C-alpha cells in the first residue's frame, strides 16, 4: 500500500512530462531542506533526495 509518490515534472519539446522518483510507504511526518537537498522523514524511514533528485534511502 502506497501513501503517495515523489515525481519529477519537466518539459520536453514544449510538453510537460512526469517521471516517478519514488513511492512513499508511509505518510511523511516532516519535509525539510538541508544543504540544498530534501529530507523526508516518516515513522518507518528517512528519505533523502540529492541535488540531482536521485533518491538515497538510509
């Protein structure tokens, strides 16, 4: 069961496209900026998106 997704939205040749970055398995409790990166904290995970939007789970 998923509680949402993180998606990337970008424009290619004048058309908007989306790409799935990650599924969220829990409702985020906190989303914060840190060193130009995003930290997403849930009750079961800490998820980090790097500057290039590549996910790093730890």
